[in-house]
């Protein structure tokens, strides 16, 4: 039973446009959510996070939105740049554990 | 599919002892496995990258003699915390990569008393 789901395995977005990556979770006990970015042959790097008491957190081109009633979070990247092409993982933390989604591969098209 | 397990899920040990954590890819072969340390509500810290049959590549600041990594097969990597100290208490997570994808284990909570 997947507690954290990223239903889109891949996404292609034109350079300069907005990239929206989605993540759904099932456990309402999660109290912290994180997004990681991963390049091939490297480990994931932390991107942005959000506490469950907030519904939005912004850091430069990256914004994470949390909809607790829908158990849904999304990562917005605007404007998308070529260097944003990578795999993005969302993760949910709580009860002394962290659960990762399977990732979404983002392609930024020239 | 694509399940990664870790054993044990939690362990308590005395200061000065060594602890081994296993990471297994259950239904795929992983050419590369990663070991992380996760701090509460903070980012995942990559400790090392291991490729089957070769020595692990450690990140800067990670003591290779303290955190021994062995990647003996395409489905198993182990992390041994030697001479553990209370400051080593943390949540250790592994991930396995068959290609571009990466699948995470559930983590191991280590408490050193």
C-alpha cells in the first residue's frame, strides 16, 4: 500500500513555462512534507519543504502547495529552466518515519 | 514491484559497539545503492554511494572507517556503524537504483545509549 504516490512517472514542459509536479498521500498523521531533486548517478538533494500547519511555502522559483483536506501537495517551478530536468521525489514525514514517492521525471523542452 | 527493505527497522545499542544495517532490493537488481542520514524535519544527508563490487564513494565529512559500507551483491548493501556514539543516533535510509529510478527503503532508527 503506497502511502505517498506520484502518479505521473514523467512530465514534459516547455522552457519558460510552469512545471507542476503532484503528490498524493494517504496518512493524515504526516506532519511535514519535502521535495527532493535528483540528477542521474547522484543522490537526491533537498529542494523545499512544508509543514502541515501551512498551505504554501515559496523559495525563489519553487513553490510548494499543500491541500490537507485532499491530502495532496504540489511543487510549482516557474519559470522552468533546462537545469530543472531531473527526477523529483516527494516525501512525507511523521511518526518517526519518512516515506518517499516513486518520483516524477521532468523534461524541460527547449 | 520495486521494493526496498531495511533491517532492522530500529535498533538500540550501547556506546562503543558496532551495528550493521542491511538494505535489500527485493524484486530488482540495483547497480547503485545510496545511504543517507535523515535529521528530523530536515534534509536527507547523502553519506555514500556504493556500486556493486567496488568501494563506496563517501561524501565529504563522512568518516569511511566509521561507516563501513559493503555492496556484496546486486540486491544487498550493508552499512556498519563502528564504535557507535550517542551522536550517531539518527534515522538511516538507503535507496536502490536499477537505472534512472530510485527506490527508498523504510529507514532504520538507530539509538545509541
